[in-house]
C-alpha cells in the first residue's frame, strides 16, 4: 500500500474498534459490526466483481459478497474493504463494484479511494495495537504467518504484508507468479538488493521446487543469497533462510526470506555497515 494516503482510514477503523471495546482479534465480528453501523452483508452470486456496495440512503447500505470467495480471510477483506467505502466515501457512487485485483493485489496502482478502502480494511482486521505485539518478535516463517492468519482470520497474503510492517527481523516477502518474480516487499531497512521483477525463479530455490511440484519440506530452508539478492560481493558465499508457501488458486508462491541474527551473512553485513560508517 502506498504511504502517501492520509491516516484518516486508519483513524476511523481504530475509532470503530475502540467504540466496540475490542481488545483481541477474536472479537472483531465483522458482520455484526457492519450491521450495527447500518450495513447488511449478504453472500450472493456476483458477475464481474468480488464485492459490491449498494447505498440505501445516507446511513444504510447493502454489501453483496461473491459466493465464489471460498477463503474466510479473503471474504473478510472484501467485506471490510466495502465497509471502508461506506465509512470513508459517503459522497461517492450509490453503487460501487470492487474487482478481484483491487481487493487482493495491493502492489498495483489503484485510484486513491481503492487504496483508502484497503488501508481501512487492514486497520480494521489487523489493527496495529493488536497485531504488533503478536507479530513483531515472532520468527519470520510461514508457520508464524499461518498462526497470525488463523488468529486474525485474514488471508496469508494480507497477513504476510502486515507482518512486514512490524517485524524486527530483516526479511522480505517475494511474490512469484508462474515461475517469475512478480513483486516483493521488505521489512524496514532490509539490507539486500533483491532481484528485479520478472526474473525467473531459480529452480533450486524453495519457490522453484514448489513450482515444480515438490512437497513442502515442513521447515524453512537455507539457500544461496544469490538466488534472491543481487549483491555480487557475497551472493555466492552466504546463505539466507527461505520459507515459502504455494497458493495454488493464484499460481503464486510467497517466499519469506530472512537474515538470521546468528548467521555468517548477518555478521558480515554488520561488519560492513560498521566499516562504511567510519
Ligand atoms: Zn473498492
């Protein structure tokens, strides 16, 4: 999500959570909150969209969510996004159709209102005052992401991105589609330069093996840094941790790569940072 949007969507989402006295993720009963605020949510067949907001006067609306969305996390995100339009964009269209890409692929450039609705949805479903304490110190593995995703009832994609907002580890999430790097996001101050978009995923990387149909080995793997980063000074000399998950529905692999604090790479980078600082 782009950083230049205002904090208003986040402030309004937090205000709603405070109003209901929410103190843990299990209390975020989205349909009940929507209903109490005048928005009835129904699941129904929808053509050409994943969700739709239909206003009925100033203070009431209907959100139709496509019955094709099978995953709870994605359904909740779609509802929260439409609810965001209801709260934030009162003077906008009476009828708003939101498409799959607008709801699920944050890396693309969207109109400001779509970005604001996404920011509202993230803040409502994974507010910083609940997420940071649960995510910031947890190890950068897909097991962590899955646990947080279960606790917050959010999709793996959304949870991974939120984890990067708060983690204290040096890590990055790389999204590869059909065997090529599509997009990535890093934690703050991640020290490596990652490979360019559209680079073919290395066949021996964790992601490459998942694309080739190999089963998930159950634990993160150590892979050469050069599989994911461009720094030739050391990319063949050190390893980096990669964990990954294959989202079959989207032919997408999410790789979570991280620099372990005890690793030779971490020590090398620390020494290099000290020497260049002087
Ligand atoms: Zn929208």
